[in-house]
């Protein structure tokens, strides 16, 4: 999730590494009692879900993230703080067969539809029974997708007919599956909107907080924490901020009724949180006491080596906090609608035992569900994978941060070798990316100022590991994110306001999704991404073994700390990858170590190599226990040499 208007990723990282005790591992359990069952059988979708088409996966998983509100919007007005009428909004129905085929061209196997769930939004939907949201506790005009108001419904902005918004989303799921793609949506477990009200919850389901005892700060089965005896106060604005950019609104009065005040989403226990806190949300209680101790059974350490089935059996019959059951019911509801997986927001702020419970429940229902978590503390990675049963975690703090510095010209490629070595035992579980909705666009002046600087980094990120790779919409055509859309910093494409995305709109081409308005440079960039990501998704060798060639070549003439080389191989295919991060050309004779030659059973002669990106050829010269290949790289160029 994006922080407030003034926050930066570095601030986010620093805060997370010193997180409150409620987010950390600990132990304090009660005797097990009879577990509850789901409150009700989930209602069937109005339109029967179409199953995802099974396709053989020879290469790696590719996730394409699109921000649903922006993706299909052809309006290019881009008025700061603009309304839907001024700036337009993308709809479910905009994501048509042509759009999905274009996503499929990029090697995608999953589409992460971001911003689907019904969140707080400044728009009058009272005709549909939806209560108004207060601009004093909503970020932007269109609202943060991470301030969920109804977990059992979808954002009415995204529907042509808001009364049929669930049916329209179901139709999108079915269209996506028809193209051989699977669907991921967000689940935001750590916090909900300050005004939570579910209109579509199934029979027997209670809203968050509906049965809370608000006379105490904490009770295990309360869904929230309370600042007893104190009403909530809207934070004091900073740097001249005004809700809706200062536009008059009946509810924009610096007040919001909440008595007693609830703890804020990032853990602030103040009745009046700071403006930089996640004041638009309230923190969910998972049975973690205010002192950080646990009010539920802890997992034995040896469960790090146990199966999903054994984790499910561990929780069977145990009494768990009410919030755990609520989120299990929510995920089951969406699985029944045909959703194939979830991206869990700020997962490390929720105890790992909950993830063991939830993820083993999900995998029992759908063994193939895709489970991706946002975790930023490397010290917790292995716990959330092994104990929490996550399939994948963001590799932000290690791989992304290292590549960012190299792209910006301030870091060395030495860090890449170190990161990959340190991740060797969990590399398959660390999802790689260069952009997402939280991060700056590579083409933004505040980042690298040139989308082409992503090319060598993308080759390394996509091919160095067997882990999935994620692309963010617009990345493949060099979107710069420089618009001032209202709430939030330029350099990141807004997630808070109504806007168009200029470079992406050139590919969108008024709904044709054919790239008809792309510039020549944008076309070339997209062609690069199509070729690279297709290799990643279709070549089995990129699920094979890895060996870095960086260390042995660091003293080679022409090979610098702006160069990175490695190999991927299996029983039938060998690939040498070399990337030049510099803005100048470089040439060097890349050496292969003797142990690798022995493993590949190469003893002499010349081996012809073919670049999978450009079709040009090279020759590996093998003499005894030594081998080298001459590599000539233009600025920001890579080769993927196969033999």
C-alpha cells in the first residue's frame, strides 16, 4: 500500500524494520477449545464462475499487475483532484478480449487486478444503499484501495451499472480465464476503512466490530483495539493539505464521528493520529495483546518443515480469534467466485500463526491457489514462507533495492551476486519486480529518468531466479508517473484519484488495446518486454540451476561493476546471460570457471551460441579446462546466449 502524501519507500522500510510488538513473533496461548466453522455457506455468484484454463507451464510464472480504476480509462484530461466526470474512470467492461490478449503477449500467467474490493470513495452512491464516506478520512477523491469498506463487494466506480457490480466483476473473471490467465485480487488483513459497512456479506456474517466490547482497549475476540473514553480526532493537516484539494463538501469539516477512537491501521494508539499515519484505516485485532503477547496457540518450531495439510490439522479443533475466522470466510467467498489467488497487503503486521491458519485453509480448499505477501523485513522471510505457508514474498528490500541503485548509477552489481547467494534457500519464493503501485516509475525523474535504464535490470530480475516476475501496467511502454493527480507524490502513478495514464493510453488506443498511438520508442520498449517475458515464461531452462559468473570475471578487462553475468542451465539447455547497466558500450572476454565446464562436460573446441534476444551469434571457445566468449554490449544492452 502507498503511504501518505509525504511518505517515501525508504521511510516505509525504516518504519517496518522497527514495527510495533503487535506485528512481531511471540508466544502466549490459551488452552484449545472447539473451533468454529464458517458462519455460512458462501452464496453462489450471480453468474457461474468459469474455471481457469489449464496451460502447461514450462517456464516461470509471470504476474501482470494492473490498477483497475486506471487501466481502461481513455480520458486524458487529468485535472488534479478531478471528478469521474472530468477525468474518467476505467471499468471492468473496458478490460476486453484484446486487452487480455495483449497482457498474455507479455508471458503473463496471472493478472493481479488491483483495487477491486469496495473501498472508501468520495462519490454519491446512496441510490444503491451505499453510505457516504467522509473526505476527512479518505485519501484522494477516488480513495485508497487499502481502506476496504466492504470485503464482500467490489468498487462501484468500476461498474457500468453499480447495482450489478458483482456480476460485472464475475464476467471479468470469466473473460480472464477464457484467455488462459488466472486472477489475483488483494486481501488487506491488517486494517479496514474507518467506516466499514458490508452490504453484500452472506447471511450469518457479521461486520467487523459489530459485536466488539468497546469498553476495553483489548479483548481477544474484538475485531478492533479501542482508545477507551476518547473520541477520534481528525489529524492536523500538514504542508497546506486540504481534503479534495480544498473543494467544499458537506462532510469536509475536520471532524469524523468515532467514539471511542480505534487504533489506526499502522498501529498508532492515539485518538488523534499523526497526519503521516494511516489515519484513513483502523487496525484489525488478531488476538495480539497491547503488550505484544499472543492470545492464541503458537506454532511449534518444527512446523517450519511440515506440510500444508499438517498445518491445517494443527488448527483443527482449536479456538482462534474471531478476526481469523472472518478473513477465512472472506477468502473462501472469493475463491468460490473463481478468484485464483491473493496478494496479502502488509502481511508482516499480522502474526505468522494466522497465516498458517488462513493459508492452510485456502490450500485445503484450492491446492493451486497463488498466495503472495508484502513483507519487507528480511529477518522474517523464512518464517512467513515456512511457518506462514506463503507461496511468494516481495523481493523488495534485497533484489529490487539493489537493482534500483544500479539503475540510478549509484550502486554496484556486486550487490546482485550477494543478494542471490543469500536467498539461495528461498529464491523460488521471492517474487521479483521493478515497478508496482507503491514504487516510483523507472522513467520518473526522481528514479532513473529513462525507461530504457530498466532493460538490463529487467533481464537480470526476470532470468536470474526461478521465482515469479511481476510487471506493472505501463512499465512496458515507459510510463513516467509525473502527473500531479491530487493526493500523493508525482513519480508514482496515483492510486488515490481519478486519472489517465498517458504512456499506457497510447497502447490502450481508445479501447482497441493495439498500441496504435505508441511512439516508435514506446513500441520498441514493449517489443523488448514481450520478447524477454516470453522467454522467461516459456523456456524451461529458467527454472533450472543458477551460477553467477560475476565474481570470476571482476578482474577481466572491460568487465566493470556496471556489468553482471550469470548462467542458467538444466540437462538439455545452457544459457549465459550478460547485462550492461552503463550508458557506454563495453566489450570483454567472459570466462567460465573450470567446475562449470566439468559439470557441462565441455572439453574442447568451439561452441556456437545464439542470442535469444537479438538472434546474433557468438562462439564459446573451450580449451582444456578454460573457456571464454567474447561479449560486446551496447549501452543498456543484454545478451541471453543459448547453446
